[in-house]
C-alpha cells in the first residue's frame, strides 16, 4: 500500500477548501491546505463578508432619516466613508483570523504558496513535492473581465476594486444588474452616490423571479437609481475626469453615459489556470473543472468543488459540495450531489430577495404544472410596525399534491425567512404543515405562515 504525506491535500482555503478540510479532520483524515493568500477565500476577504459589512453600514446611515423624522438633528458633515471602508476590512480580517484558528484547532497544516498538480496523488508547492491519497481543488473564482472594459481599479472597477474604495465617487455606472451589481447599487445609492445600472437583459436580477424583482425595482426607482434594462454597452472611453460609456437600447436608441467610475459586474471566471490540470488528465470545459458524482474529476483521486466547477457560484454551495466530497472519501454515506432545487439564493439589497427552486418563468418554459400563492408583506402586522410593508412571499406548488416546488421572498429579512419553507421542502412537508404551525405574533415569519395558508385557500389577513 502506498504511503502518502497526507490523506487529503486541499488547494484553496476559501469556504469550500477550509470547510472540507475541517470536515476531513473531524473524520480522522490527516489534512493540509495550500493557500496563496489569506485563509477565507474571496467570500471572506473580498466578497460576501466585507460587502455585507458595507451594507450594514449603509443601513445605519439610512436610519438617519428615521431619526430626523423623530425630530433628532443629525450633523452629517463629519461623515467619512473611509471609516465605513475600515469597518468592512476589520470584519474581514477578524473572520480570516478566525478561520486560521479553526484550521489550527483541527490540526490541519496550512501551507503558504501556489500549488501545481504533478501527479494523481502529488502536488508541487514552491518546488517541494507533497503527496496525498486524495486532492481536492477549491480555488474559487475572480471577477470576469470583458474586452474593452478591463479593470484598472481606478476608473474601471471590479467588485474587489469597489470594495477597496476609500472615497466615494459622486456618480457611478454599473455594468451588469446581477446580485453583485445590485448590491453595490444599494450601498452606493444609500451613501448619496448617483447610480446608473446598465443591463443587457430585460430585467434587473435576470435569474430571479420577476414578481419578486418588481418589489426591488419599485423601491430602487423611488430612490433615484436609474436602471437601464434591455441596454448593451457598445464602447468605453476613459479620461482624467472619469468614464464615458456608450450604450444602445434594444430599440436602437444610442446614448453616452458619464460618471466618475464604472463598476463592471458581469459574472465570474474560475481560477483554474496554472494548476497543471491538463498534465495530469483532469478534464475541463471553458475553464471549469468537470466533476461528476461526489465531485470527483476525471482523475479518480482528485476532486473539485465550488466556483471552479460549473455549479452555482455561492459560498454555501462550495461548503456543502466539499462536505459531500470529503464524506465520500472517508467512506461515509453521502449524497452524490447537492440538489440545485435545495440551494437558497440570497440577495442583500434592501428590500432583500431570497429564493430556492425554479422561477415561475422557468416552470412555464418547462411546461411544469404549477400553481402559485402570493401573500403581501403588509398583511403581517410586524412589517407595518417596523415601516417595511413592501414585500411578498410567493410559493410555487404542485396543483394536485401541493408539493412545494419553489419559493421566492422579497422584503425585509427575506434572506432569513426563506429557510423555513426550504426546510419544509427538504423534509417533504406540505404548505399545510407550515400553515397549521403556531407562529409568534407579531413577526415577519407570519407572512410565511400566511403564504402557506394562501396555498390552502384560507389566509386570514389577506
């Protein structure tokens, strides 16, 4: 039997890599992680965590309006965005140190450097060969660049560059109305930046349910955020004073938009270059690593999870995929893959959007029989009490069995509320089980209960 330095060697210490490594250690596997930067990956260092810290600070700033409505005088002259930036970095740094502590606590060796596969069971780091029974690639992704709109992080920003701003622009153009673009639109607009979003498709947040998105669109429109959907960028000019973006609408109207900076948020690209994948026979397609059941690649001893494989590019997806892969390596019973219909999506704008499963449009396209139940937030007394009445809970269900097919929530704390319906879906419960469960009053979760009651045809407050 071959002797290896480790049972598992993980490449990348992001939410896929470090979670997989910790689970492997818990299962008795001798484990190491190779990381070229800070533990925590993009999500923790320049993604989910610092962006949510910015969103939190933006919401605190927005609360000034509520204080003023109560007669409290607030002097905004002392506001300095650099303080907001520093708080976001403090949150990221604190959690990165926390991940390092978890790695150490679980007796996982953290190896600094860049890894390159040199065999089915071997990796080279800085010229040193390291062997392992299994290798798991969890190298994540980076902001996608498109020709003509390359990042310089001065005038043309990636999401990373936008997070690192220490001074606010007066005007910001955002190319791409996905969740990254719209979260930045929310933050920047709240802090007083004039924001224009350009989206080639006909809807902002094009992967989200149209009815839920309308709640967000109306709120953003009231706040003065310009959203140009069905509009493509046709050229970019840079000058000392800022940027000029040429655009064309689907009806042929051409326009030039000017701003201090442009944020390009059109997706992400997998970090798979320089790993030596071809040399050891790991199959790829369009830069993504192809992974089958248990996230095993075309090489039996090598697994891949997270953004470097063609699945949903979400931190919690990477973590769960890593757990599935590692449990399989350890001989534990594990599901073969993470079912996409059980993955929650969360968009941290205000109002928030959260969902799982297909959109109504997707069900129509696939000709899947369904019915829908929609309950408005304002029917839950708590939403009115906290001055957040705009929103909805939408449940898509099978007309005959009432099996939950999907759910979409728009409104305050939607990203927390979605999990009750998702748990019911995973546990194979029916809306009736939510509808008949006592919910505390007053809470926003009552909107979920009433949404389930709407499925059964006996909502009380609507």
